[in-house]
C-alpha cells in the first residue's frame, strides 16, 4: 500500500512511465556478450572514481609527502592496500576493456552512419583514459613515476611549434617538481573526471538516441525483435560487472602494487619505463633517432590518432562483419599485431637512448636548478614556484603591511 502510494506520488511528478517504456524497448535480435563491454567500461570508471576518492583522504600532492602518504596507505590504513590495488589494477583493466570495446565496435562496423559522433566521443574517451594513466603514474612520486614523467614531458616538448610551451605548462616551470605534481594531481582528480563523466554522458546519449547497432547479421525486421534492454541486457551487464569485480578484487588482494624508492632527480642511472600501455610508443622512439626523432614522438602518434578519430569518414564501405571487409581486416590486424609486438619489445628491451638524453639533461644541474637550490635555502617553500616575487614587490608588500 505504502509502495503504491510512493509510486503514484512519483508518477504524478516525473515521467517514470515514459522512462520505463523506453528502457523496455527491444534491442536488435543478434546481440552477444561483447555488447556488455561498454557497460563494463562505465563500471570501471565509477570504480576508479570511488577508490580514487578514498585514496584522496590520505594522499598529499607534494614531493615531501606524496611517497610517504602512499606508503602509509599501503601499510597502515585499514584496507588501504586493497583499495590502492583496486585503483591500480583497475586502471589497467580500464585500458584493456575500453580497447576491447573499441575493437568490438570495429568488428561489427558499428561506427558507420549514423553513429559517427558516438565513435568520435568514444575516441575522446580513450584519450581521457590514457590521460588518467599518464597523470596518475606520477602521483606516488617514486623513481619510476618521476623518470617516466621526465621522458613523457620530453616527448611532448618535441611537438612542432607548441612543444616547449606544452612541456612548460605540464611541468609548471622549467623542471619537474612540486608544481608539476600539483598540476598532475589536479588533472587526475578534477579536470579529467569532469571531462570523462561529461563525455560519457554525451556518448551514452548518442548510444540511446541511435539505439544499439546490433551485429550486421540482423535483417531490418530483426533490429526491433530482440530481448529488451531492461531487465534482460541490464541483468547480463550486472553479472559481467560482478565477475569483473571479483577478478579485480582477487588481483588487488594477491598482487602487491609496486612502489619504488622516493624519486631522486639526480639518479641518472635510472632506466625509465612508462606504464605497460604506453610501452609501444616508448619502443617506437628507438627507431627514430636524431633529426628523425619527431617521427616517433609526434608524427606517428598524431597521424594515428587523427585516422582513428575520423575512421567513420575514411571507411565508407558497406556495413559488414570485419572478416568480410578485407582492407579493414588487414589494417586492424596490422595495428593490433604492431602494438602488441612493440609493447613486448618495449617491456623486454634495454634502456632507451632518447630517454637517456632526457635523463642526462635533467640530472645535470642547470644554472636555473642551482639558482632554485640557493633560493630554497633562503625561502623554503616559496622557491618551488616559478612566479617568485621581485625585491621591489617584497618591499612594496612590507610597506603595505606597515
Ligand atoms: C570510458 C570509455 C567508454 C565508455 C564508458 C563507453 C560506454 C559505452 C556503452 C555503455 C555503450 C553501449 C553498449 C555497447 O555497445 O557496448 C557504448 C557503445 C558505443 N561505443 Fe563506447 N564507451 C567508451 C569508449 C568508447 C571508445 C574508445 C569507442 C571507440 C573509439 C567507443 C565507441 C562506441 C560506439 C560506436 C558505440 C555504439 C555501438 C553500437 O551501437 O553498436 N566507445 N559505449
């Protein structure tokens, strides 16, 4: 009785019946488990947000405290190691699931008209997911975090025209230090989550607006005769989420998250490695040295991304499953095999020369580093910022105080 009363109250005020009818609309007939990958990606995004919010209770984005805070979370906080494990391995799972989701869309040519915008927002989401990975890697402020970021920023600086500016904005000055860590933390916990949830909202709006594309096997009549989205598909998605969570929880419990020694900017012998999903890019740099460096650092990644972004406008062939599209099949296979081989080579190879050069540069104290060090002795805390006050400004401020 009470339930019926609440239902009536809500129905009179909200379009719940229309929503119910919409959610119960049948999906296309041929839908398989691969169609749950998008929902799994969404689940992981929410899990990352939840575990990240918990970690933020204890984390402190400063070179003096970050490493200690992460050690404290892993060793002292109840369930800290588990939650950190979920967040760490969840990030890798997110990359795997999003890439599988992308491949499923390619497999059934679901990016073709009218779903071009759904695809474009998807590619932007892929970039955001990689952005989460890159900015999160610095936060523990251990050796691998520091040196991988040195190389990452060095790579960004090779972009023609804007490279130096982009690198300076990323670092928040001329060196990787306190401001860089604050910036990466802000990007990781504020900018990227807002962007991600905004883009997911638009992506899902398009998904619902155009309806699921199903597989190319569907005849036009079969497009509206499958099982309903709610409760059938939702049930399958939730089962998938539970299985994924159990696997992640087991990994988080039994595989410790690595944490190296605290970052040492003078350790020129360090062999920097990015997170595994950036290894293929890292390996690519080896084949383009000297004046050709820019091909590996900028040209190939940028052209690759642009081709991916505009794929629906480049591939105008009829909709069909991937193995019935020989060109698409060849290109996709070459890309997948190329990325896998480069990743394996990157993971097993020796120190990178390009990275070496970046390290040498950074570990030699420049005039500016020395200046900063001197200032640090005088005005501890303030010196890490680029915009230090001039003597006149300090005098002016004192005069105002008096
Ligand atoms: C955080 C990342 C992402 C989330 C949360 C997400 C979520 C979803 C969901 C829930 C669906 C509907 C279910 C399904 O078809 O699997 C979907 C469909 C779709 N997604 Fe994503 N997605 C993400 C990334 C991507 C990426 C990287 C691409 C491709 C570059 C992409 C392209 C598409 C397309 C074209 C559809 C429509 C498929 C169809 O109608 O058959 N998405 N996405």
